[in-house]
C-alpha cells in the first residue's frame, strides 16, 4: 500500500479512496464476513482468496460508503472480477445485488443472548477479543471501545518546542486552510482534521512537528526526563518517544535509543535529524539477552515494550485478525524478561516507565505486579501525586490508562517504577 501511494499514479481523491477501501475493509472485515456468510452457500474459507477480497471490497462500499452509488460499486467490483477471476464474476454480481435486495433481513446476534458474538459481528473484532473487553469493561464500555477501535483514528501532531510553539504551528496550519485544534491533555499536541499527506503539511520539512498520538506523548511525559540526564529509550524505533524525550531534555544530556532491529535504526536517526536533536544515539541491542549496557548507568529509562498493539488496532487493523490469546501469553513472557533486564540498568533513585499500546491486563498491570512481587528494590509510584492534571487518565493505583472510547486517543498503558536508594 505504501509503495502504491508513493510510486503509483494515484492522486487527489483517488488516493483517499484507495486508503479508505484498504483500511476500511480491514477494519470492518469481521462484519463484512458475517454479512457475506448470510448470502453464500459455501463457507467463506472455501472461496478463492481473490474472490473473497473482491466480495469484501464491494460489500464495504455498499454498507459503509454513502458517497459511492450502489450501482457503481457493484459494477466496478464485477469488472475487477472479470479482469482477475472471470469465472467468479457472476457470483460476485449475484451476492452483491442480493445484499441490496435483502439487506434489511440481515440479523446480527442478540446482544443479550450472545453478547460477545454480537459485539464481534457488529463491530468487526475477533470473538476472543470481544469477550476479553466484555470481561474487562462490562457491556456498555465494551460497546464503546469496540466501535472506537473499528473507526478511523485521529491525526495527532507533537509540536517541536526546540523550533516553535503550539500557537505558532496552529497558525501556520490555519493559514494553509487546515483545520486543527489543541489536544485536551498533551500541552504539545495538535489534532488535525481530515486526511493529509504528512510530508506535505506546513512545517514538516523544517522539523516543526512529529506525528505522535496524544497517549504516546503522555507516556513520554510521565518519565519526566530532565536536561543533563542520561536516559535510555529501550525498544525505541521508529523514534517518536526518543525525540520527545530529547525535546523535554532541551537537547541536553545523553539519550541512548536501542532497538533489537538494526534495520530500524535509520528511522530514529532520520527523525532526530529532521527535528534537530543531537543527543540521541541509536544502538542495536537485544536487551533480553545481551549485557551491552553497564548496570546502574541511567538516570531514567523508558521501556515501551513490544506488545499485541490491541490499543492501536484502528491504526493497524490487520493485526487483530492474526492475533490470538496465545500471543498475549507469549508477549507477556517477553515483557517480563525485558522489564527485569532493563531494571538492572537504572541508578538507585532513578525512574523507569513501563508502557505498552495494549488494552490487555496480561500485558500491563499483570506484568508490573509480577515484577514488583520479585523486586523489593523497586516501588510503584502513584502518578496522581506527580501529574494531577492527568487524573482522569489514571487508575486508582496511579497507573496511566488511555482508552479510545473515553479519551479519543489510542489505547495505552504506563506505570512508573522508582528504584530505591541504597
């Protein structure tokens, strides 16, 4: 998709429609498949993959895109079938037209009799995830989260205060006819309305901003990195939090940004160079195994651990279809190992923020509690004390929990741990 948008011949409204169709079908795949199963005699799994994709593509336009005439959506989908799988063009035509005739007869599972199945079918999520959200939040909030997680995400910018301020950037956007407003919680955040080519936004090439969701920004603030300190950003690619930390440090001190993937380090370097940040040193390291950094050598550490990404599936909708509950178990094991390893790198009295973009307790509170049960040299800090302005984003224990349906930002978790003085 990125190659098509950057190298293909699409322009203007066609680019937007292309992105809408790709992401829309992925976001609503579960609902589309539920509807298709009502109009097909054979199981979806027995269809040729290309035929199933075409059916989803055509049905998405009929169900979710009011601006495309139904006749055009059907005809174009059938034409695509004739080009790619001509023997299936009749099936595609029949299914889509049958839906138009009988769409009011589609009945979803009863929310009272089968709440998880209903949530999964109506809002397009795997059944196991719908059940997890119901168990975690109850039916009302699970409904809100499920809908928000299948909706297009906002575009949020982080102002680079080394080069400008929020009001000046808002004015530049307004002067270019771009609708934007300050974020509700992040003092550096700007929410931009509509779809945009990011490099084409005013101020991008000058390094006046980075793209970073408001929840991710707040997770960085919670570390409270200060000028002159030595800071570690573990699992740092593509560099959003590393550049935020360098910004909060006023580009003074030392920031080591590690990632297990050497191929991703250029992303960190490119971001730092564009934003004018010189204190960041990208470094390849597998912190699960390698003793590549000296113990007790950092004032502050941010561990944004590899996770399921359940809090950002509206941005990466394909992920929810490849995840399973077993993945949460596997990931939580890795997260526990990483937290244990990076904890040795912190100086006594230093702060460590553990964060993920997952909604799952297994990857968040459970990891922190497991760590604290084995480490009497660390304590959980109540963020209510240090950040009262974020009170509505914090749990009773003082851990950060952002939710798409409550706060309009990505699903995110963070806890701050303090290493006891000797």
